[in-house]
């Protein structure tokens, strides 16, 4: 077979590497993977703030290391969302115990029912899973030897990472403390909706943005 030499682009400086050569190199793929990870982390951090409508605070609990607030967010004319926000003094993400998270949701729902000026809610936004270490740790544990998760590729055997996490969390009893509080306040859970799922160095899912959806 006759070899055809690729013509040199006269407009590119000689010291500049060939972009096509970089694209096929391992270094490029590693760099793009890291950039994608950083982008997802930033997106997880700021998405809730960018999508917020009119906010009304329903509950607040201050701790030494972590502040917990629950808001009712709604766009005029649409159903509302209960938003749980957790942050430290520098407004970084922090993690809260199951007991305090459940108590906050319960108190926020009680305060919400005492208001008649707020739109009915259709979901509860939990925020990032790593803000609930007990949730994140259980997700890792359940995925480690799960036949539905491909550890080699860092993704489910079938379907998307979002659907995998949704199904796993909703079918387990991990979220039952939240579900019981919602049921106590006359709300029926229809499911869990997570997105922007992140995997760790062991290629296991551990973080994402999650909503509890209501009927």
C-alpha cells in the first residue's frame, strides 16, 4: 500500500503540536476527564442557586460546623419545591446526620402547612448526596458488588447512571426516614430523581443532585 504523506499546515507554528495527534493520545483523554469532573462538581454546587425562584425560608438550624436551612422555592404560577441547603461558614458543602435532616424536613413541612400563601409542593430537593454521608456511603456500598454496575467502566451495565442511582436508592430502605416524614404529613412519594452523578477513583457512584418527587 502506498503511503500518502499528510500535507503540513503552513498557518500553524512549527512548535505547536498536531491537535489530531493530541486527540488520540492518552494525555488528552486524561485531561478532558479531569476537566469534565471539575465542571460537574461546579455544576452541582451552583445549579440549585441558578434555578431558584421566589424563596421563603421555612426552617433553620445552626450548628458549629454546618448550617441547615429549608426553603420553599417556586416560580409564580407553578408548584413549589422544598429545598434543603447545607453549608459551612465559608458557604462550602457540608454533611448532616440523618436525624437532623429528617427533623428539618418535618419542621419545614409543619411550617409550610401553617402558611396559606405558598404554592403546593411537588418535590423535595435534597441537594448533593455527599451532604448526607450516610446516603453517599450506602450508595457506594450497594454498588461495590452490584451486578448492575460495571466497575471497570464506571457506569451501569444497562441504561444511564441517573436511572441506576434512581432505581437503587428508591428500591432500598435508605430514604425511608424521609419517606416516612412525608407520609406523616400526607404526601405520597412517587420516586427519586437524581442527575449529574459522579464516580470516585474506584469508579463507584457517590455523589449527584437528587429530588424526592411527590404525587
